[in-house]
C-alpha cells in the first residue's frame, strides 16, 4: 500500500487519469444496469428468438441490414423510433431483441422504446459483429 501511495505521489497525472477512467467505467456499468435491458450473448439470444412472442428488431441502417441480418428480423431504423408509428406501437405486447452492428445503437433504441411503453427488451451483446463472429446464420433476404 505504501508503494502505491508513493507511486501516486510521484505520478499525479497517471494516477488522476487512472482514477478518471475507473470512475467512467463504473458509471457506465451502473448506467447499463439502471436502463433495465438484458444483454444477451448470441447463444443466449437464440433461446429468446425461438420464443414465438419475440420480435427481432434490427435498428441498423438499411444498407447494413441488407448486408446480412438475423433470419426474420425486422429493420426499423432509429429515425422511425423517434416518431413511433402504428407498427412500432404494436411491438409493446412482445418481447424484443434489439440488434445493430455493434450493440451501441441498440441500447439507444432500447431507451426510446422504454419511453413509449415497451417493457421486455433485450440487447444482442456485440451486435451483428459478434453474431457473425460466433458463426450464427444470417440472411440478406
């Protein structure tokens, strides 16, 4: 412990940077927990996808969606979520698996969907990049 204090005293910039990064990491993880979404790995997501009440919503751009997506996924872009239409309103009674390229946009979409009353939301951890990396099937139809 004495050596840590000595190091911190001799290197205040490094120590301050470390504390700042650690604080941001903790804040980010707490924010994720508070959002109320489940993050599922591709393997865990398959069980949810096989539930007949689950709708897979890919919030990727149309171009990314057309390059490959989960079978039976619906492409609903972020711009549509900001002004929900009747198709989006119908999602309220379903379990949702939100998917995007890397998982970041899906978390933002989850926040928007929570605001309109969707309660059962899961996010594909790592997005389509992880799905493809784990060799799960994709389609472009």
